[in-house]
C-alpha cells in the first residue's frame, strides 16, 4: 500500500495505525515474554488473564490495522477505531497506578527496570498513549465528515 500524503495518508492516520500496531505487538510480547504467559511459576488463573488480554489486544490491533488500511472512510467506524488505542493504553496505565498504590509486599515485576521511577514497558506505553491521542486529534482535523464525539453526550 502506498503511504503517500497525496493519497489521503495524513499524519493522524499514520499515528492511529501505529497505535493499533502497538496493541498487536504488545500482545505478542505478553505471550512470549518469560515474565508473563510463559512463566511457569504463575498461577494458571493469572496465565489465563494474560492469555485473554493478549488475545483481546491482538484482535483489536489487527482489526484496527485493517480498518485504518482499508476502511478509513468518514463515519462512526473511523471515529470509534481511532480511539481504541487511547482507551486501551489509558486503562492499562490506570490499572498500573491502582496496583502501585495498593499495599503489597511484592512490587510489580516492572519495578526492577526503572527509568526515573517508571518501568521501561510503562514508559513505552505512556509514549504510545501520547502518540495515539495525538493521532486522534490530527485525524479528527482531517476528517471533515460527521463525527461521533465521546465528549458530546447529546448523540446518545
């Protein structure tokens, strides 16, 4: 597929695509990283949650990439799919914050990989959240059709 700007490829669309690609890549990481699904010391219930999360993220990422690459017409589908990476990464970071605030004798496994108090994977997710949100803002500016705005509750 040609990624030239003359064919309708704007920076916002590329950033939204990158957000969906990050969901798919993170799902693969969850499945094959020894700290997660392949960790034999983890309880089977915890492994199930990792597997379920990875499958959900890979399906969202793959379907999002398909929509961005092949079905990026103005409309509700475009409006919803541009927000998916933002919501997924925001919910992940909120979950991490809640877990960090809970009293526990065992810190999160990312705590040993710190950069200024933030784990490497969390730092990458913050960057992806910012880029995904920037993609939403830029793509909304280039999408001149009807929008479904999450801040406009009169459309419900």
